[in-house]
């Protein structure tokens, strides 16, 4: 689906479909897919879930369920069908022919949201690269214009070449151009990081599941005005500000990064490597969690999975359980600070409300303590290194 066609379909009534294959994180109410659809400007008018042991190779859901989807879509006036899982190009094509309306998957929906929200030059390039890579897998006779063109001897690039080959070549060229432009932007960002490193600035990155409140916390910590809203993927581009920690008598660098989500398309993980590089190069990660969401354990695991994919799983973390003001009275924590077992390792945790400011003083103190600890360790290592350099044994001394 092109961006032009998506703009025309914005605010269109859509049917949401989810298939339970027995995975633990299946969303029975399709709540997250509904939020994604609304974030993209679509209007969910009906939802349908079903269970299967495995996807149907041709129609993903089988012919009987595909008939039910078509009737339900017609009944509610839906113009498109969106699946909560990723569809293969063949499954997508077969479903569109069977249901007789556009069919798209979760991957496409996330890509379109990213395309709408990217603001910086780098962000737009990253989204364009991921979109082109996704489209390149969909050129499997999905549209009627992909039939062989008439006439010609059939020489490469001539009149006899299949339209699908022309399209694939144009997309491949566009991917190469976008990668080259993105490479230049990565060099610029790398230079900025090296400058911060030369100044020996302590780097902190905010990470977490989308809509956990990272941008609200970022604004509260540095008194910034980064865009924050109660929606998925409110911000995509990394924002970095200096934050003074009076308790450590030092300024640190704080970066707000893009939010993670379940089944984040691999193309986006690859394409956003430059943006997520802030997390890879950080001295400390503030892993922000929506404490009011009953499914926060699963969201934590999804974030840990993506951190592992980008090589940031070994960066020290502090878990920041946000939205303390939204937790029911009976679920309020006994202490604002404790330890939480993350992948079998105890990790410091603090409860805060970025909106009301509760717990932020404790968080700032934890950050100051961590900065002072790192500085003391660095100073100790420097002294030990000097001792190793200038120490000589009596035998060494005898040689001179």
C-alpha cells in the first residue's frame, strides 16, 4: 500500500482481526491493535478473533473464517481489514481476492504510523528505508499491472520485461539511495556522540514500551517541551538534553528514544539502528514501565528482547515504574524504591509519577549515586593504572 492510498483511507472504517495461535501475549480484545489503528487515523468498527493451531498457508485463517470476515466487514461497512499478525505476501494477496477489499497487517500499520510521526531528516530516511524493504517483499503478482508487458524481443530492460521486474529494480535502486543517505546521517550522529564522549559526559537513555510515559518523564526531568501524548508512538525522533544533577554536582546527557512494541518489524529495528544507537552507547538505561498496565511483565520482556536485538542488553538499567498516580489504591507499592528481578538479575526499581512529580526526587538521587559511583570507579582504575606503569621490581631496577 502506498502512502498516497493510506492518506485516502485515513479515518476509514476498518475491521480488526486477531488469530490466537496459543501464544501467551495474545490480545483477546485487540486493544493494542485498536490503539494502533486510531493512532494512524483509522476507525475500528468491528473486531473478530479466532483460534488456530497454525496459520493456513493460503488464507492465514482458512476459507470458512475468511468468508466470515467478508460478511462481518460488509455488515459494519468496513472498507479495509487489518490483521494483528504479519501476513506473507501470498496470504495478503489471496485474502484480498477472497474478501474483495484491501487487507493489511500489523507490520504495515506500524510502518504507516512511523511515516506519519517522523519529523527529523534521519527519522524520515529510516522510515522510508523500512517501508521500501517491506514493499519489496510484496511484489508477488499482487496487482494486475504486474503481468508481462506485450511486444518486444524480451531483452533486459526492454518492452518484454515484466512490470514486476521493473518495479523491483526501481525499489532496489531506491533502497540503495536511501541507505547511502542514511549512512551520511549516521556519520554526523556518530561525530556528535564522539564529541560528548570527549567531554566525558555521562549518557542516560530512556527506553521502554510505547506509551509508558517516556516523553512525559523526559519533560519532567529536563524541563523540556518534547511532544508527549496518551497514544502509541507519540514521538519517534531521539531528543537529547543536558540535565544538571545537583546531588552529584554534574551535568549528564538524557536522551528520549522511540518506544518499543510487541512484534516490532525487523525492518524497523534495522532501519532505526541509528536512532537506537543512543541506547547502545548509553552509560545507563532508564527502562520506563507503565505500572498501571496489568500486562507490564510482558511489555518488559518485549523491551528486553529488542534491547538484545540491538546489542544494548548489557547496558546497566534502572527500572522506572511510571504512572504511580494511575495505580489502584490496593495495588500501591509499600516502598517507592526496591529491587526487581529482571532476567534472573536484581535490578534497582523506583516508582514515580512523571505527571505529578511523585518519586522524581528519589530517581534523581539514584542517578546521582550512579554517576558518583562510576566516577569513583574510573578514578580508582586510573590510579591503579598509574601504579602499574611506574612500579618496577628490584630485578628491573638492577638492569639500569
